[in-house]
C-alpha cells in the first residue's frame, strides 16, 4: 500500500492553534503599532521559486508585500525542473510565459528520459523520447491553449524576480526573519540584514511561510506533518565539463545512471553542453559530508556518471536536500499561511512539487487581494486550507506512486495506483465554503477526467475556443482578477440579477455572454453548453483563479445570484 488515505485532521488543526497560543505569547506586547519601522499588507519569508511567485502574484493584484530571503541571491542549482500546462496558464496570466518559453534549453525542448549505464556506456532504454513535445496531440491541446515548459529552477527564478520587481515587489535578499508573533491585529516580526546586522520591526496584516521543507515558521507554530516520511537524502552536484564526446547527438533531459560506482540522475545535458547537474543519494548517517562532494568524492561521482575515468571536470557547487513525502497538518494558522515545501514535500517523480507550490501561491494571492482591497471579508481566507491541503495530499500520493514505480522494485496498484498525468494537474476538485454545489452538482471524488469536463463547481473551468472579433481566444483568457459570470445565448434574463449585485453589494462582476451569433464571444463549435453542463438560459460563475464557484443550469436560479455572491465574498 502506498499511503493511507489522508483525513481532514480537524483535531490536528485545533492542536496547531493551541501550540501557538501556549508557546509564543507577549514577545511584542510592549510595542505599539506606531513604533514599527515598516508596515506592509503581507510579509513573505523565503525567496526561492514559490516565494518569488507569491510576491509576483500579489503585486499583479496590486497588493504590496515585503519578501525576505536569508541567502545572498538566487541559487545556481537547477533543482525543480518542469512547469506543467496548468502552471504555464498561471504564468501566462501574469505576463511571464513568453519569457519562459524563450529560454528553455534544447535539452528540455527536445530531450527525453533515458536509463543508461553512464553517458558513454550502455543504454537500457528510453522512458520517453521527448518530455516536452511527445504528447502535444490534438487531444491534449483541447485541455488548454498553452503547453508545459521544461525549464529548470535556476533559469526560471531570474524571470520571476525581474517581473515581480517590475510590478513593484520589494525583494530583500541577505535578510532573515528572526522573530514573529501574531494577534488579532496582524503579524509582528523582526527582520535582520545579514550584512549590516541592522534589525527592523515589521507589522504585517498577514505572513506567508515559503521557507522550505525545514520551515522554521511551521516548526515555531507547532504544526506537525503526516505522510510516508523521509525517503532519503540527496546530493545535487553542479559541474562544468566538456560533454560533447559523451552526449554525442542525444538530448537527455534526465538520465538515470546505474552502474557499480553510482546510481543517480544527470539532468539537462545536450550536444555542446558545458554544464551538468548530477543528483545521487547522500548518506550523512554513514559519515558522508557535503564538503567532500566539492572535492574528490564529487569529482569521482561525476566521472562515474559520464563514464570517462580521467574526465577534466570542475565542481561548481553542491546542495544537499531531503527526499520525502509529507504534508503539513494544517496550511493556515490564523494570519500565517504555509505555501510550497513549507506546506508539502514530495518526491521529484512526476515533477509535481514546484507546480503544486505555485498553485498554492496563486490560490492564496487572489483571496488576500480581495480581503485587503475590501472586496471580501476575512472569512474568505478560511477556504485556503480546505482547498489546497487535499490537493497537496493527493499530489504527494501520486508522486509517491511514481517514485515506487520508477525508482524501486515496487509498484502502485489498487486504490492508490497512479492516475493519468493530466488528471493530476487539471482534474482535481476544490471543496470549500466558496464552492457552492446544488443538488444537480453533487459528485463524489476529488478528481475528474479533464478530457470529459463536467462543469461542476470546484473544477477548473474547461478550455474552449471562442471567436472575439477577428481573433480566436481561449475562454481561460477571461479569468484573472475578478469573478466572471458566463451567461449562455438566452442569458439576457440575468441582467437584472447582475445589476442588483453591482448596486447592492457594490461589487463589479465581470459578465460575458457566449452564443452562436450576435454576441461579443461566439462559440463556433457549440462547445460551451456541453463543457459547462448548461442550458441556453444557464450561467456559470468562475473565480479569479479560473475555478468554477457556482453553476446555474437555467435562469430560474438568477434570483439567488446576490446571495451567492455574498457567500462567496464571506459577507453572509
């Protein structure tokens, strides 16, 4: 059995709150709000991939934040590799998808996954010949207008950093969080510049922990983790060498190396490649230390992986990390939220980890923006944990299943067997107070097949192609910063209900009518009603993150629109 089924862990949530209240009281009790050096809506701790994404998303929504990162700059290590199509949809919304696609290296654009003795040794077989384009079929393109992108983390982070700063993000490297405390008014924190030693007191409305799988914030809050546990320690070795003779004309996105000297993986090598990344098991419990991999131990491992005993190579850097399958018992405690590896850590098999963290950030950013801009009440934020934790648990389970199949002799069968990749990234369903399901929407299960969309609330709004003037667009292009009401061809009867929302709630709801003719958005292929499960007088309400919040099969439900919006904005 791979993994026991996760539960809602409501008892653990209560214990999280109790641990905070008992252990961290009165640290800042003698400091008034006026005495702080800076006040900011959101403080983000951790400036790696997910932290940068969080800052970018908040800035895109017009929310100021301060991000602190204890390291001096971005990491040179490749680490996470591969952004799935859902993540690229998100990055397309905030204006970085084109820049990402431009710099994807040849090994990722055309490379595959190969099992082999060494780069010059015997090949045991390709798991896939092309990780990026092999499945770009017409069927796959029906899921969305943008494809995945196999870009490694050290290439992606500078793009996110530049875009975040362009939008006004305050990113502070070489800066550490040294203390924090929360109360009903906000989060009080002390940050320290690690070069000058200067400390500044910060008052934030909310704190986001993006400080990695060993999150000190999570530990200080007393939040435990659950799951299969630690699977082993790994060492990443960044090296420089002339690999032309070893790689030849092959593009290897990931090479699983198996020989008598080492078992590990080589990431992103191609003809004329001058750099490589080797990842292999690391055993500090047996006396191994990271420094030895910067010297003879690392050089020997690189030579064994390449298969050239006297290879001239230089070790550029090393980084140890823990492979694990774990999820935090709760992702929110009052005004503090966990995202990325602070919330969940999973094996790299499937490439789900970074993508799940980016999904956390995107889910949370619009909710914080609505609350901080006064569009919604603070109760909206209570939907973060019940939406993202089940997704994290499910995705960890899928990554673990793939780990057993690919890297061990075990296999995943039965209730917890692997499900198709597209169902993992597109098919999960949110269930929370801001997903409103009627009798006709009742449906069991966390996941559906995205190739057969149901239009049920909680599911990502299905992609269809619409004609707008002389152009063709995706329906996904309509979503991003506000709730969107999509009405069908006979939807004029919804107009009065829409006006009541705008007048009584002082909330500007975006509305689009979709039909065959005489509409701004023309459904040339009769896809809308079928994909969203509507009649010609029906409507569907889509959240800023592109997930369906509510569906009305026909116009008789229009009388409920104002009450629905009150519930979704936590005003009821």
